[in-house]
C-alpha cells in the first residue's frame, strides 16, 4: 500500500493516519491459510456475512463499462472491503476534511472503505485486479453518486 494526499504528493499517508479517517488498512499474507483467519475476524467484528472474489482483466469486453461505474465520486450503504490477491488498483478516498487521499493497493493489501465514505476507484495501467470481497448484502454495492457542489 502506498498513499499520499492528492493535493500534496510529498506527504505520504500511513495506516495509522488512514485509520483516523475511518479507513482500515492491513497487510496480510497471500496464502489462503495466511489471510483467511484475519478475514474471518474482520467478518465477525464488522458483521459481514458473505465472501466472494471479483476479477477485472484487460481482455474483458465490459471492462470499461464496469470501471465507469466507480470512477466518479460515490459512496455505498455497506463497507467496501477488498483484499488484493493479484493486480493493483487506486482508491481515492475523502478525508474527514474532504481532501482526497490516494491509496494504491497491491497484492497482500486489505482495505476497508467504510459505509457512507465518499471515494472513487480506478485500475492502473495494468488494467487488472483480483480481490476477495466481504459484504453484508449485495445491494450495498449500488453506488450513490455525490451531487456536484
Ligand atoms: Fe465504491
């Protein structure tokens, strides 16, 4: 995980600072026996019920359409929990004072964007990511876009 302020890329943001803005970050081992106990704890502590995997690849016909849904600022009514197994992605997440925190995730990174927290998501030039997701209810995925101020 690498994170910095979008308006100040010389100032790195670490996991402790992310947490003060409600974002959970943890580095986990990539083997299933390594990460699953931590995901089970997270599920029990935060009330998730379901686990699956999502994969985006450059050869998918609908890749642009999928990415288009998440590139504009939005929130969800459920936490967005992602543990990255392969590839990479970029989350821009609003801080408590409405600045952008740019968080680049790579394999071994677990991130929780809490419900109600504005964010947007992009793939990197690799156009590929595979993640474990945890959630309470699939309906929580529906993006709620931020009104233009
Ligand atoms: Fe999202």
